[in-house]
C-alpha cells in the first residue's frame, strides 16, 4: 500500500473528466423518451476514442487519469450485469455495451499513465425506476442497508473485473446528514464500498467525498486519499498527509459558474499560475487532479490542451 501511495504522489498531477449523459451542450436527461435516451447514450459511447485521449494526456504530461463510471443517472460507461439484473435492464439499455474502461487500460498503459475511476455513494438517484429497484436514496429518502448492499455489489463487479489496473477510486456523494438530509452516511455505512474496491485491488487508493470544505479532510477512516474537492486553486495542504490520507485536491480548470465549473471550457487561471499551484502542492507532498472539458463524444477541448501541454516543464 505504501508503494501505491508514494507512486500516486510522484505523479504530481492528473486529469479528470466528467463523461455523463448530462454533458454541457448536449441533450439533457428527461428531454427524450427512455428509448431515445438509450440510443443517445449508445451514440456517445460508440464515438468515444480512448486512444486519442491517452495520446493527449501524454502530451500534457498527466501522471494519471480519472473518468466517471456514472453519476446520478442510470447510464454507465461499461457493462455491468449486476446493475442490469437489479434494475431489470437488458444489456445496453443503461450500461454501455462497449467497455470503454477496458479499452482505456492498454491505451494509457503505453504512456505510463495510471487509470482511476469515479463512482458515487448516492447511486442513480435521478432515475425513478432505479430508485425503487435499488432502494436508492433521493431528496426525500434516506440511506439504507438494502441500497448500500445493492450498490456495493455493482461497484464490486467493476472493481473485480478491472483488478489492479485501477490504481485509485474517487467515490462521490457519500454525504452525512449535514450535507444532504436524504443521505446520512457514517463510517460503518461507507465500509461496503471500500471493501468492494479492495476485492478488485487490495492496494487501490480510495477517496470518499462529503462535499466541498475549506480544508482538506479525511471522511472515511480507511481512506488513503483526501477527496479534496475545491472550486479554486488557492488552498494548500497543511502537510503531505491529513489524518493518514495523502493530501489530494480535485479542482475544475474551466471558467464560468455553470455546473460549478466542472466540465467547462476556458480557463479560470493562467497556465503559469496553475503550474505554480501544482508545484507548491507537490513541494508539500500532495497531488492535484485537474478537471477539464470533454464533449458528448469524448473529445477534449483544444484550447485547454494547448494551455496544459507539458504543464510541469
């Protein structure tokens, strides 16, 4: 485990993408029939080019790459028979028939870039059908062991399939009562997700997110990474580790306030300021993950790529 932590810290910075059904500038969830939504998700995932993204990440000099498996909706980036069974879907109705994660593994490996994945603790809460089938939490609901057992089994299928090819997991939406009244996660309730990840790779690093705070924090007792969600490149870690977890930040690079700045074009700070910020965090021993734009067919933004090329050189 220590070797994994030091390896991650040595990467200096990585890139993060929100590739979801609700991409900015694309048709929104709920604007189509369910059949049309399924066809739209297939179109988007079929257009995706992991090889091109890996090539662009190498030019930037990124040490690792995070991408969303899902967030809020029923749509998944890769097949998952457990999810289909629990929600009554046929293959391809919600989960991509194409395993984009599996394709990313060799594409990134040729450049020495580690693959990391995003998952959530609040499940497909925006889908009414999944809510009832999974026991999913929602605005008027409450986290419960039935949902956690179901949702952890979905995560476990992914974790076991990809094994040690996934170096870290960032698990969002694991909110306590103060953040989201419909959640109420505790250390005990978070354990099934951590255990599911470890069944795939005992050394994988795990970050668990309980929302944006002004300081770095370790939410789950066994986490190896701080979640580090921030909205600006201003905070510095107090030390290399926070309560035993490696100091890690996740911050959007795009400009504007839409979607909190996540998956947006443009740049909220200059290349030089970003380089200096990452250098300062690295000097303390921490690492920075930078969220950048990706469109509904998996293409990165050319202007952002130019700003980020050879960032740390």
